């Protein structure tokens, strides 16, 4: 089952939720729609499901136009963030609900529900009410209910958003294993990049109703196509700089930038991820300069903040400007033992430079 979204637009009053979005979802793919609130990802998911109607464009299923079909005719399973289970029904009856609506035989319903409760690791809990389950168990019931009607496409809207961090991690791993078992075409919405990168075969980053970038998780993270993608995918240090003669300049530090060989200077924005920076003590006064000093930025340590296995060292470049964060493994930071006010040098291992003209984006 392949899905094609072709030039879909959708507005709510004056708000444009989707702006001419096109997207292919190949058979068996686990695709993540990733973006901030208001980016259009949930609206797109609901249009694929048949729960919303586009103002323009069309939805195709294996080459067939299904834009005007109601959700009941699309053979999709939909899992909501907040479970949407029937509180007065048992787990068994929640899972069986869709099959009962379709008036399937009782024997077939029991066989299918038992099969699904085993699949989602809830054997023996069919007689319980949703209130007697944990949040993770309730979300698995919601998934089993979506699968009961044997949908051709599975759609999930922030499926783990209401769960605590530990349960989210466990369910992500479980869902990935489940997907590999059943091989169903799956699209899920999330604003959590860690969730998208861990689960998905491909990631689509959305912003203001448009697709900013699509690709495999490593490709999207390592080669962000736009400043928005770079900034959205985790904490970054952003600085204003310039490019000229095949180099970009960040606080006067030269960086190779062969995409702009021209002599005419142009403004640019330089993006540096905290974990892609090296930090070292500055050479004592009068000592011979380090070989890499031309590529390093002198700075002063302001503070250190530990967050479990990572310690963030916040520095102030000597030339002024915004603060600069460097992330180190906590063991390495403890060994270096920098003190506030200590002089250091910071050397980037990887830099992304973006120009105002998208033609010159790297």
C-alpha cells in the first residue's frame, strides 16, 4: 500500500495549515512527520485518514484517487495521542469495537482480539477496564483496536506524547519491532526528534504548512537543507558571519566554504552544534601558539551545567557576541575541570553555513 499526497492545501479561516504539500509514502515504510506545533503535520495526517478534507490537491492510494472517500472507506487505522478508549468497555470490547460495527462473526472477533492482545503483549488483560491499566498499556490497547480491522495503512498522531519519558522509550522500541513484524505502511506525527530518528525509516520535517526536508534520519541530521531544519534538530550555536573567496568567517575564524568562490563578501549565518566543538585550555602567555590556533576561537568559561552523562560548558568569545555552548561527556569535563573565568580555545569539527540565497546552502 503506497500513499501519494499530491499538491494538498488546507486553510482554517485565514490560517493556512498546508500549502501545496506533495509527499509519497512507499509500501511498508515507517514515515515520521516531524515539526513544531502549527507546522501542519497533524492536519496532513487527518487528511490522509479522511478525517479532514483538503481545499485543493488529492490523496492517492496505489494510484487511485481517494480524496473524496470517507475515513470508513479508506481502510486506515488511526491512533490518537490520548488513547480515546471507551471507559465503560473492557479491553477486549475496546479492541473488538470496529469488528462489531462491521458485524463480523463472534468467533472471528474472539480469535482476532486474542491474536492482537498477544501481539501487543497484553495477554490475559482482556477483562480489565482502561482505568485499570497503565498509560503504556492503554496506548497498546488503542493500537490493537486500530489493527483489529486489518487496515492497509496505520496512522498515529503523537502516539506517545501523553506518556512519561521512560515509558515513551520502551514503547518506541516496541512499536519499531512490531512494525518490522507486520510490515504495514505507517505514518506517525511527532514533535520529538529523538522519537522520529529512533523509529522512522524516513523523516519529513514540516514548517508553516510546507515540507522543509525529507530523507533518512542520518541524512536529515547530518545534512540539514535549511536553517530551520538545522535549528529545529536540537540545540545549536548560531552566529552572524560572512563568506568570501571560498571561506566563511566566524568571529574572524576562517572556515572552508568552496560553494562561494566569489570575492564579493556576503553575509551568512554560521551554525555549530555543541557536541561538534572541541575545547582546550588556552596556551599560557608567551608560549608558542598551537598549530590549529588560526582555526580556533579564544573564549572565557562562564559556567558548567551537568545533565546526566553530558556537561554543557558555556563560554563567552573574547571578541564579544553571543554565548557559545560546548557539550562534553561528563567524565571528560570532570577531567578538564575548567573554572569560571578560565581562558580556553574552541575549535569546530563540523560547521554548517547558510546564505540568504538558498542556492548557496550547504
